[in-house]
């Protein structure tokens, strides 16, 4: 085994919105990847439309820069807890990590998760204290908190002696002291060369690579990404593909690529230690091993933590089905969901008793919502159920997932938030007052209690509260939790909504639709002010007479309706409701559309509870 001193492989990990992708922008610019006059977008690695719209990284991305003759392969990872599977799988590709920590916020829930994965993999970390220019920056305090986190997570003596770099990623400057910042990121580049070990490889052994990521190219097909552990791979050579179950097939390597800036550069040959991309082996997936044909040695497949939340995806059965979508059949829906498994190792898909419905399990609401939004934009039309947690039974006792929730609110909202957490079986673990009078609270809450909580929390804090959560484990069932206290306003007949009818309906609650919207019987058109559901006729027209003129309706003043986004719709629905998702619309509906069906189902449930048959 020898060390390749001309390469460093490093992942950038952090809590969401601490500046990972912005820092990568600075590294790429100062690595002379772009021309001097080239126009470059901010957060250039967030190439996905959804990533740009939401301002978060969803998928891990590879890039590379050269500094002082050394190639630095950089993997930008997501910061949101729901996409932790992306972080887990890239840990086998790198030899060290840059742990970004906000100079004001310090270590946050996801910081704990990503650091734990890095330490378990045996990696050394460089702590990068970012946003050093913020008015309330407290760099020394943040470094101490980070050191405590290292010790708490069981870091070795070598791992705990981390180097610290202070940066302002937006300006592209860094320094080894918060009081002495250079006018470039050179101190960070130097720290990567000094602190991150060079990859240890066997260049003469039989080739071996673990597929860590896959991307699809319209011309080249599926492209496999991973780090070549040992040996040499050449364009056109035969290779063995070892599946997770150990079965072996052979395939020809069509093309080989290495990363250079934002591009994949085609090469004839690659040697061990580099992060590479392979085209031509279309049936391989994440976790498979690509190896020498004569010595097919398998690497341990990627293992990720189990999902905690599931939803049912099914074919759209509403009266408006098939109007707006391109892919509307169960066959197309099933194909697309199982195709997603090849890219997302943290996702699970299972068939149900019904051929038109599939159970999809993920790390959290956002994880599944991003999949729904992606499919919607691809032309799929379907309906989804309310998220539900995945329980476990251990020694005859039912266990449920628990999350650590960190809340930051203004002092006047403190009591309301504590009351909301109490209703959801939350247990307070810590509370402190931060600069500016903000109250920082930590709770352990069942995941059940957090489903649909975001909107309630924002309402209670007038949109000023900050909430972060992280799955921490399973505990015995906490008891009953009531997460929604309002019923729905349900359209009693099909047609077009009128201002006259909506004016009467808005007295009963908050509307979700505007005049002129098409509705069908059983569609949810608003939120009732009371606990029970209420049927309303939103299509009723005013009967005109000689006295009532047709212009009388112009005097109606409707309140601004609450237009639900996909995230809001999924948070809102209850167990007997569905979200109808199409490329053009998001509608809420009852699972049973007619009033008679719902009354019959209600009566059946009541009889079951009383034991009658």
C-alpha cells in the first residue's frame, strides 16, 4: 500500500444553511476553474431546479480543483436531516471532511448527525467556522461547543485535535484566527493539504470500486460514480459487476471520466485513489462493486439507517383524473418509484394488496415531499396519503421514532410553543437565552407529534420561529397525540366556485380556493373553524330578478384564500384525506367522496368500537 500525495478526497458536511455550497463556489473560483470573464451563478453546484428554489442541497455533488499541483476532489453534501442517506454513502469515498459550523448558531442537530458518521468512518475533520462577519458572531464559543460535541460523540485523541479555519464563504476569505483573515481561501486550501491524509492505495492490485452514486445522461445512459480503491481501470476493458447479493455479471467499460471543476473529463485510464465516473455498465446500482474480472472481490455494500416515515402513493381516482398528467397509470407510477431506488439508498418502496397503490418510506416529510414534487414536474399524476410513522415491536412492546427538536423563538412566544410541545408529548431537555433575547429550547418529541407541526409552529410565532429536528432513536409509544383540531370544509357538489357562494362559506372558516375554480363533490375547499367537517355548496349562484341586478355580486369582498403549497397540503390532511398531485394542480380531497359513503364508514367504525356486528 502506498499514499498518493497528488490527490486529496474531502467531503463538506454541515447543518442546513451553514454555507457549504457557497464555500464550494469560493473554492472553485479560487481554484481557477472559471474563466476571468465567465458569468457564474451563485451556488453553482445546486443545479437542480428544486435546490435553487428552496435554497438547499438535495443530492451530493462531485467537483474537483487543483491547488499547488495536488488535485482536491470535493463532495458537497446535503445539510437537511431528511437527506442524511446522501451523507452516509459518500463517507466511503473520502479520507476527511470539512465540518462547517455557523459562527452564531454553533453546532446544530444535523451537525451532530453528519459528524457522527464522519467519526465512525475514522475520518479526520477540519472545523470551518463560517459567516465570521455576522454581527453576533461568537467564534471562540462555537469552537468550544464543537470540541465538546467531538468528545461527546466518542472522537479519538487524533480526531479531537482538529484544525480550525475561520471563513466568510460569501466573500471567499479565510484565516487561522478570527482576528486575522486573509484576502483569499488559501489558509483553507493549505489546511486541506496538511490535515486531510492522502488516499492509501494498492496501485498494482486487481481493480476494485464501490458504486457510491449514479447519475443519468441522455446520451451516455447511467453513469456510476465511486472511488477506485485499488488497481487500474481502462476504457474498453471487461469488468465484473458484483451485486449486493453477491451475484456476478461481466460488462464492458464504455467510457471513463475524472472530475475537473464542474465537468467530467474523459480519460483512457484511471489509477487507484481517484474519484471517477464509469459509463457502459447500465445495470449496476448504488452499493454494487465493480472489480477485476479475474479477481472479483466484493466490497461491503453501503448500509444506511432505516426510514421512519411512510406514505401511500396511488393512482389518481378523482373525477378530474387524467386531465393534466402525462403518466397516469399504475404501471408508470410503479416504474418511476422503483427507478428512484437506484439513486436514493435511504428510500424504500413496497407493493400493497392493491395493484394501484404503493407504500413509500423515507427519512421524513421533506424527503418524501421532494420526491413527490420531482415526479409532479416530470408529468406524473397521482394521489398521496397522510404521512405516518413506522413503528417497531421489540420484546412485545411497541416503539416509535423520537426526534430531537431545537426551537429558537422570541421571548413572547415561549409559553405558546411550550404548550404546543406539551400537547405533542414533547419533553424539554434544555432551555437557554441567547443574544438578542431569543429563547433556545431543546425537546425530545415523538415523530408523530411533528407531522403537520411546522405550519402550527410558524402561526404561533408569527413566522419568526426557527425549528430544526433530528431523528435520535426509538422509544416506547408515548400515548395518544392529537395533531389537528380543525375539520375541513368539503364541497357538496361539483361545478365552478362562485364569489356569492364563497362569501357565505368564508364565514365558516378559511378558504383554499378562489372564484372560478373547478371543484368536485368531496373536494376540500377550506378549513372549518370547528373540529368537525362541514359540507358547503361553493357552486351556488344568486338568482337574479328585476330587483337584484347582475352587477350586485361585484360588491362582494372575499378574504384572501390560503393557497396551499405541496408541503402545506401534506401537513394539513388527516387520515381520511388525500392530496391529489398533478403537473398543474394540487388539490385536497376526502378519501370517500360522497357524504353517504363517509356517513356509512363512520357508522361502521362506531359499531366496531362498541363491539356490535
